[in-house]
C-alpha cells in the first residue's frame, strides 16, 4: 500500500475499526494512520463549527507496582499525579535537556497503575527501555498499545457530544477523567487541553471495543464528523499548538515556549547522567513564532531579514478558517521586527510575524508558546 491510498479490502478484514473507517471514506497513509476522509479543508470547518472525532492513535504504556509513582517521577519533567482520576503533561529529556518524548501521565490508582499516553511510534521503545532500568524497584512496565485505543473529540460542541453518549457527567478540569460507558462498551473519558483550539476530550477504550465506540461517537446523540491527520495539523496550526514531530522533538523546552509547570532539573532517562539544565533556565537563543507568508512555504524553508537567513519554518499550511497561509518558525529570541521574508518554490515572499494563536476558538490551547519577556 502506498502513501495516502485507500486500503484494499483484504487489508481491513482483520481490524473492525480500520474497516469502519474505510467505510466512512478514510484514506490511510503508509504508517496506517488516517490521513483524511476526503475534503479535509471542509472537514476542518465542520470541526471548528461543531464537533469532530479523531483516531489519535496514541501509544499506551502501563506502569504498575508499589514504586510506580517514584519511578516515573524520577524520569519525567513534571511531578506525576498521585490522585486517582488526575493527569499531567510531561516531557522526557535527553542529557542535554532536549525533548525526547512528550506524554500524558494519568493516575489510575483504582486499577493500581499509571497510564501513559505517548506517540504510538515511541511506546514500545519507551516501555522496553524503562523495563530494563527498573533495577530493584517494585515496578513493571509494558506497552499496552495493542490492548487499548484512543480517540480525540474536538470542537465547540465537544462537551455536548460526549454528554450525549456517555453515562457519566464529563469532568471539568483539564486532564481529569471518569470511568464511563456507552450503550455498547466501557471507556475512560479524559478532559483534554484544547490543542485544536476547541473544547476537547480523550476517549480510551479496549481495542476490541474500538469500532463500536468510534461509531457511537460519530452517530449517536449529537452527530460528529471523522477527521484525520491532515485536518489535525491545520487545526493545531491555527490554534498555535506546536506538535512533537515538527516543533518539539530534539528542541529545548524553553525554545518551544514550554516552561510552565516543569521541573527542568529532572526529566532524563533513568540510568543516564542528569546534566545541568542551564540552557532551559535562562533566556533561550530562539523562540517559536507565527508567520503569515503570502504563499505556503515548505517545512525547513529559510526565514530571512534584510536578505540574511535568521531562522527556519517548522510547519506551514493554508488554514481553512482564515483561507490564507500560516506558518510556525524558529527565529532569534531577541528579534523585534515583524517584516520578514521566507523562501518558497516561487522565490522569497513577505511573511509578517504575528501573535499566536492564529484563530481563537471555543478554548485556548494549553500549548501556545509562552516566554518570559
């Protein structure tokens, strides 16, 4: 199967969720993720004006044992939650203080475990690495990605949507959760951090129930549209949300504007030497900004001032809500001018620096970059 091609019938037979997505018009990429369901720009606007369901496809790592809190707390940048039904956003840093992994850590003490949502591509490696570094602690780490499935529900009507299909009142505080059920399956409902600039929820369910939960989220109660990675990228771009793959990986947290709530003297893999996080304590050399270029540049395109290259584009697209190009870029921290240019296939074009987010939705993303100016 090539990139962005519908799966052949035989490729969906063993996976009810994939078969259901294909029935709804899903086009899968080479990695097996839903790229889009056709007309992603129109779907984007439907999410902005109502509610959509995203097969977010996160990896899931489960940590159990009496020492589970201390083990994870020693490893990530954020103090882990100790109260059942609560969660935290956390980073895992390399010895130079750069982001290796981002994750959500949830306390599920009623089930005697911590539940970690991470990039699907990193779950197995993270679980194997941590399992090899337990030493004498009472900790077990396993990759549970094949057992559990995660969906995102986003849009100004997201709360109304989840309230219409689950039997529990949705919690209010971000990264808190309740155990609940639809008519057909149990699930965990987590309040999200509005990364698309709209009300948001994570839904975690057993893999065997994923197709039933997905269909319920789309068709029961308030209707919702399914959307894929193309729409997720434009929604988060408009919302001013940096993504791991394009803005965060191998970047210092303070360069990405991720400082609040982190203890940057911790957050390194267990067993590695924890080095000084000096680079994350002071003023960074670069910052992440929003640009409005005249045409859409490629990722990695040069950003220039007075003909001199000063930075690079990390992600860009024509945003459906604005119907105009928008981009993220890394530029020098002290840069105080807005009249920049970027290189495109058509040559250098003007690119005005602007504040983030590009679009104000029903909620503000918790990941909009912030700096101590």
